[in-house]
C-alpha cells in the first residue's frame, strides 16, 4: 500500500511542473564530509589556510591555541566577532570553504551544512552560510540569523532590502541547510524542513564563487571583545551530479 506522503506527492506533481516549482526528495541524514574544503581563519590583517584533510594532525596543540576542535562527526569553530575599526581591517571569521571556485551557470550544484550555534555574540548577526567570491566583495548569497528567523540576502531577484525569510532556527539553535543551484539561476533551499525557491540575478551566474560555512558575524559594533562559536555536524558540496535532491 502506498504511503499518504507518496500519494500526495504524485497528486501535486502536475501542478508543480506547471509552475516550475522546485521539489525536494526526502532529506538525507546529515553527514560531515569536508572533502574539497579547507579551513580559513581570517583575522583583521591576515588569512591562514589549512587543508581540511590535515586538521587531525594538529589536535595536540595546546588548548585554546587553535580556532577549531575536531569532535566525533564534526568540528567546532570559533572566531572573534567584532571587526576592528582600523582602516582596511577585515571581518574576523573561521570557516570551512570550498577550495576551488565555480560558476552557477556551469552546472548544477548541491550544497549543505548542519550548524549549531554554541555561543552567540553579544551583538551582530551570525552568518550560517555564504556563496561568494574569494575576496572581500559582497557574496552572491548570504544566509544569516535575525532573531529566530533565518534570512537570505544577496543578488536575488525576489529579495527585498530586508532580505527573504527562508525558515527559523530551531529550539536547540541549530539549522540544517540544503542549497541547490541550477545553471539558469533557479535556486531551491530547505532549511529545517521549510522549502523556498528564488532566482539569482543574471549577473551573479558568471561570478566565480565558493560555498562557505562556519563562525562568522557581521554588524558587531561594540567596543569590547566578542566571540562566536559554532559546531558543524553536516557538510557536503557536490557539483554536476545527476542525483540532485531537486527535481522540476
């Protein structure tokens, strides 16, 4: 006997196809797969890069000297939250970033992260994930926390100046984010079970970008030291794969 879920999905299929809606298959269990990623620790005036594959070799460092800590099935990342006021200072952050840039227009991509906020900053907004260039230019997409809402900003046709709400942070301060892109700029997201779709602006499709997630805060304008700590227990990036969770 077919399940009610399957019957409902079959009944909706013609309507979804007609409206070009994006549909998700049942989400997979999050897995932490840092293949193709590197750890980037950005400080005010320096950037340190470490291949994700070699992080386990440095676990004997004295407690507190590294911005990361490997845990079963994931990694804990920490960063200063406040951006120094000095001229040309960068926003501090500790992230896992894709090693190689790619363009949305070249092939479909499937990206996901499962992130838990262990320590919120006193001020500012926590960035959960970004898709952007390998420089200080504005990202193509930025997913951040605003209260209990998870909000999208970036080069999005449907987004307003206040962003586009994609879902909510759960009661444990965790978010499971699935992001699917297509060469024509159609993007589908599923965040803690809430699905959305939107279109990237045409000019964004040709920008070389990388997927990033980790300990990152913006708009922390205080004068005293502040910190953000997160734990990643899910991470993957797949490009040009036929087994995409999204289907028209």
